[in-house]
C-alpha cells in the first residue's frame, strides 16, 4: 500500500505480526524523524501503526519534507 494524500496529509497504515514488531518499527522511525527534525503524527493499536505527515511550519500542508520522511519510513518498513 502506498501513501495517500488526503486532507493536506500523507497517510499510511502499517501492519505487523505483533505489538513488539510494531513498536520496534516506531522506535526506528523515531530516530530517523529526529535526525530530520520532522516528527509524525501517529497512532498505534496492537500490531497496527497509522502515520500522518504534514509540515506544520508550512501551514499544515504536504511538502518535500513529508515526502522524504515517507520514503525513509517505507525503507524501514521494507527492512523489517
């Protein structure tokens, strides 16, 4: 599944085998997001992580910053 642009946000849901796998993924994303100084709006319920990206200092719209973070997140998801 690819990122969907809706309501001025990039949105994607990731599913994992269990809570530990989902939380591990979120931890990896947190390190990348911190390095990029661009932090996601996300939620986690058991094995599911939903991520919403927009650039707050650009007026809460989707920018290249969001697309770059989305690509980095996809790479992490592929690595498992």
